[in-house]
C-alpha cells in the first residue's frame, strides 16, 4: 500500500489513475509546497503548506536577501522535501520569482535551496512569470478577456489576455515588500513610485471596459476584507467581483487606514499580510484608475496553477473546468456516474419544445448540477441537503461565477429537501441574495426534476433512459414502460406533481409501450 493510499484509502475521495505532482513556489513573501492530485484541467490539491519568509523584504535597499529570511526558507524546503518523500511524490517542480531573480546573492541561495529540497529550481524571468500568471487565469476562467495583474512581494506582473492568448505583458518592481523597503514603511511615499511605474505601461488603456483579474495574496486579503465590510454571504475569493468605482474607493479607504483600524476582519489576517495590505491597495487603486476596467475579478489561480496549465495537452486545456470537476466528483462520490450523465439528457426534455427557455450557460450549469446531484447520498438523510449545499458553495471550483456556484448549491439542496422544506432555510436564504429570481426558480426546477428521477431510478443507470418526460398541451407527461410499471406509486406522483407545478403544468403518468 502506498503512502497516499494509507492517507486517503484505496480510492479515498481521489482518482487512483492520476500521478501526484508537487510544486514548490519560492516567492518574495512566502515559500509554499502544493501537491496536486495530477496535471488535469481541474486540479485538486492533496496538500498545501506555506511559510511566510519575507525573502524580498530588503531587496530595494540592500539588493540582497535577508539572512534570517533565507534560513526560514531553507528550513521550509527541508521540510517540504520530507513531506514529498512521505507522500511518495515522484514529480516535483520548483520555481523562484522576483526576490531571488533580483537579489545579488540569489544564485548562492538557489544553490543551497536546491540541496535543501532535493530538486532543480527554475528562477523565472519576468516574462516567464507573467506567462504563468496568464496561464493561471486561463486555468480558472473560461474565455478570459481582460487585463490581469499578479501582485507578489517583489514584483507586479501585468498581462493583457484576449481570446485566452497572451497579448502584452510587463514586470514592474512594485511588489508589496519591495515598496515597504523602499518607503521605510511610509505608505504615502509609495504613491509616486507606483504612479511612475504604472504610467510607463502605455497599453493599459486597452483594459477600458474589460474585466481586471486580480491575482496575489495581498489582493485576495483585500477581497476578504471587502466581503466583511459589505456583509457578503459567500466567503469565496475565486471570481469575487467588485465594480471598479467601488473597488477604487475601498482601496483608498484601506490605504488611508492607520493599521487597518476599524476594518472588520483585519485582525484575522496574519501580521505580515496586514503590513503589506495598504501597499497592495495603493497598486490596485492606481491600476484601476489607469486601466478603467469594467470590474475587478479576484482569482485564487496564480502561477502554480499556471504551471500546471502549461503542462496540459491541447485537448485537456480545451475541457470545461466546471464540467471536468463535477464529473470527477461524481465518479468519486455518487452511486453511479453513468446515471449522473443520464440525468443531463433526461432533464434536457424539460427545457425543449414549449418548456422554459435556457441560455447555453444555463444549460451548462444544469448539466453540472445533474452531475453532482447524488454526491451526498452517504450522509444522514436529514442532512443531505445541507451537506450538499455547503460542499458546493465552497468547493474549489473553476470556470464558474458566484451566481452559478450558488445555483449548483441550491440545486443539490432542493434535490434532497424539496422546495418547500424548512431545513437549512437560514443558510439557503442568505445565499439566495447572490442569485437572480430566474436562477432561483431554475434551481428549484432542477432539484425537483432530479428528485423525480430518483424515484424511478434509485440512483442506478439504465432506467430513466426508458422513462422520458414530454409536454402535451398543458401537461407534463412521464411515460413508464410496462417493464418498469412497478415503480409507479404515490411518492413518484407527489414528486412529479411538484415539478409540474413549478413548470405551470398538470402532471400525468402513463404506463405503456
């Protein structure tokens, strides 16, 4: 039995067909090890650990890495090597970014670091770092089109993405730790430095009216603080959106706050993150004023995920990250992934002909909901809805916005508890504020449809393919062949009635064929 089998079991909620891949990221602020399940379109981290070392803290004034920071980083790398050995991770990719790239003693540190972690470390050029940041956005979003900024401790990478291709890119020495060092911890002194640096990027005007994708730990912390101030119900940073004018105003507020006093949630941030946050706000504020994007979209997908994306085949890259994730989750946690795929086709009939209209994106979300509709079947019956709702609301999903995420969560909730059940009501009501009335009703329809299907199939494939739904005038007709006539009954009729009511129809069950 391998170490991963001892940790997760023979399957244990992970695919046994994938080869784990480790990524060591030696950044200007933190040193991190992430072990991914494999190089796939929707990667799942098996292990994730970071140590805040502050390698780039003294680069601006001394040109060197701090001795204490180097020792912390080397100790972390020794531990990471042991972790990788215990987990039997054969493939480890290691990279270092701006602090090591720019430091006069960077080469000497890399020599020691390679001995500590037992693998070769690539010191990324500014161009390569920007390219990986762009690939990270491509990993986490579908059809990304806008300006992306990746703010680290030592540098800022700005990238223009269009049709998922890298058009323009630049690296600027505007990382948070570098600015702290250069200004002597005086935030107001950072303003002219940032203004001068960003003013040199002439093509930033091409971001007007397009999204700005914000990547990096400081900006993610900024997003979490904004959620706290506004009472936003879904604490998920990936694809969190703030209108540009509101983001500029919030950045200015954070920049002017003394020690972030008065900001709810600030005390929960690590001290080193609180220290650098006002500088991150300065950089984002100036970028937004110069680029004039339509909105700020925060991303948890960065250069590590970009590195994985760069390893994928063209076929794998073209896969839908949301559908890939849901199909994999279904294969691991559902009674039958084949049945989950059947549900996609079975529910197609509801949205054809005289049924409700749906956009291609709504169809995509419905299929994703069908794929994950049975993942809570092992839970206690009284809590399957709540567990499914929590799992999907906070899952590590890519390729989906917050309304889509809540749609999936509510679909699986209604699939288990029914549209009229009060269990889990407080949480579901909070999340519904993220969702349009149209998507709220669609979540009820999809949940009711899956509840009806499971009364026929019991979660097993090969049944609902023979029991189609159809519309006839004002009726929603369920046809059951005689070979399955015994599945007809009171509970099936109740569930079909509930679905038909949501569709404004009368339910009818026909036994025939």
